[in-house]
């Protein structure tokens, strides 16, 4: 189906929100169609990505907004099976990290600016503050998402791997990262196997997240229950353990064990050279 036809637009919106949560239809193009077709893929063919694709993704990443043009992002690309095996183990044995032909580590790279401070003999008084660290991580996320959209527009699939934060020091050692640099997350890139292609995962209806003029959560309970119903059917189709979105939130935020070591993040960042005030 042509992605620009009215039927394709309605199908894309219905896949993302469910039949009951459709927003008003607005302007449409192939870029938006690609973005609404995003899904996390956890099974990859061994086929390598075409030459130049990585560089195109990085060009897209570097075209993202960067706060005050500070350009905090660095990227480490790896195709080494031995390295990917170690990363998979760090991530709780996520086998798709080993399967994907290309794995990207997205780095909040404050070392670049430390080097400038030393070379120019100017003390960067704002470097140790939480705000600066947050801006660096936000910059990385914006850049990575641009790269994901670029990759998916070329027929590739992706999945973010936040579990690089399970042991950020081990990841840093694996890639010889300098002080004050930190892998915020990883990214699998490749062609999906037919079985792993899956379907678009529904999101909360826009009524739950879009506020006009002021914050209003008066319909939050009803919106959540409606989304839980949509997710129940999605989960049944995919044999997911958590059948509703509410249950997924409870499982992820309730027990400390779900942190998988990330509760020690502040101490790990300190050992990586960050002084966050």
C-alpha cells in the first residue's frame, strides 16, 4: 500500500493507537509514515548493512539539535563478535546484540570539552553541574533518534539497549573510553528476520499525554484503562508476560531488582570521572 494514501495513513494511526484511540488526521508524508512504523526488533539477519549506511546515519545524527552547539555526542560502532558477546552478557544475555551486524554505543562525551578546557587554560565552571550532564545525555538521545529514523527510512530495523547502563564501567573499559565519557545506551542495527519483524506497539491515546494550555489529568484513569485493554490484545498476540501497560509499569518500577545494578549509577559515574553536583 502506498504510504501516502488516506487508507495507509489511517492504518498507521490505528496500528499506533488502536481503533478507539485514533487522533484527528493531519498532514502526512513518507517521513511521518516511517516514524509511525517504528517498532523495536530483537531478531536480525546476519546480512551486513550497505557500505556508507553508517556514515549516513551519523550525518543524520549530527543534524539533530544540539544545545548551544556543544556537540556532546560520540558514537562507537562495533561489528566485532567478541565485543558484542560481552555487551550481550552485560545486557542480561540479549542475543539480538550478538545477532545484529552493527551495534552502536552512544556516548555522552564530556572528555572532548575537558580537553578544550586544558588546551585553552580556561576553567569550565559549569562542567560539574547536573544541568550540564543532563544536557549532554539529552543531546545524545536527540542524535540517536535522528539516526534511527534515518536507518528505518532505509529499510533497516533497530532496538535501543538501555542495559549498557547495567555496568557502565565495564562498557567503558571494553571501548577504552576516556574519563568523563559514558555510554548512555546502545543500538542494534540490521535487517529484521521475518519472525522478529513483529508489529507496531500501541501507545497511550493522545488524550493521555497532550495537554492544551494547562496540565489536565482528569481523564487519566479512563485513558489508562483503555490503553490496558488495547495492550491486553497486543500482549496475547505476542505472548508477552505483562499483559497490560499498567502491569508493565508495576513490574518495571516496583521492585528494586528491576534496576539490574543501575541503582549504583551515581557511584559508577563518579569512578568514570564525572563530578555531578
